[in-house]
C-alpha cells in the first residue's frame, strides 16, 4: 500500500506536474467563464519561470549532495560494495529486451573502477522494479549483464532483485550480504540520494560508508547560477523536491531517525 500510494502522491508532488495541473485548472476556469482564471494561470506561468530559470533547483540539491563526503580510500579494504538501483529504465529494457540506462547510470559505471581498486570486494546490487505496474524486467537482471561486461567475475556479484524503494534496498541488502560484525561495506548511490539511503541502512542495522556519485551540481558556485533552459531547471527542481519529500516522509513514518541524517 505504501509503495502504490508513494507513486501516486509522488506524481502530484513533483513541481513540474503540479504547475502543469495548476495551469490546466486555470484554462478550465477560463473556458467556463469562471472567476479567478487569470490569477491561477499567472501563478502557473510564474512558477514555471522561477523553477525553470532560477537556481532554485541547485539551492535545494546542494544540502543533499554536500552532506556525505566519500569514504576514506586508505585503511582496511571493504568486504563489499552495495550499489543501489535507479540506473535502468526497466520499461524500455523490458520492451526492447536490451539494457536501457537512465541519467543515474554513474551508479553503475563507478563499479568498474571500484571493482578494480578492491579486487576481493563483493559487488551487491540492490534493485527490482520501481514501477507501479511490474513490466517484466528487474534492475538486478540488467545489472548482472553490465557488471559482467565490465569484467567483474560472476562469483563476486550478489544480486537482490526484490526491492522497490530505499527502505527495501536496506533491509533486503542486509539479508543478501550475510553481514558479519566488523565488516566494512561501501554504499554507492547518487549524491543527492545518499542522506536518505544512509538513514535507511542505519535503521536496518547495516553500517555502510558513503561513496556518492552522480553529482548534479558543481558545488556551491551553482547556488547563484541560473539555467538557460526551463526544462533543465525544472528537472533539477523535480529531483530535489522528490528527494526532500521522500526524506521527510521516511522520517515521519519512522524509516529514518532524522529528516536529514548526519555523516
């Protein structure tokens, strides 16, 4: 129930969708000659302009991306590396019978380097299908093909293909890892998603060290940099708002211990 509800409410919570619905409401009011049509449509247009052209998206992403630095590369080698899903378009992959990557593909490509750096570490991929209606392809199946193409030996790869969200990523990854006390594990996911992921893994009792990838900002210099395209700016606002809503929701439901987990 939570999974389905999160997908439905998540659609409305995205600013680009909400502003489009607001503009449509204004158009319907105008079509029926109702009062208030002009202010509603103006609010939608203003929201699209501010969200798409101002640095709002970067301002919202920066506290998330800068929260967790990368783990130290020195010291004891990690026993394993957990890689979270979100890098595959399972709908297209299922239809085309081929690998289809999303803009978060760096979560996967980072594994090629990490697997060479720590040749004894296991690679645990966690990801099923995040679509509301299952489409026949899981991210875990596709990840196996990718990792083997990187030259990672099959016996090093652990697949968890049942999780649908970050909470399930954490709980099911812990079970798949066969975690032993004192082991060092790294967690690879997008930098903006790392606070929520770390919070869920902590709650599940799976201690991991952050290895953020897929940065969407250059750093705090982007706090004052406007966008040259409304679509690009809105996309960044959508990503940031979705992640903040997810963090607060997980906190209210008790899935993480704080609305913004600390390093």
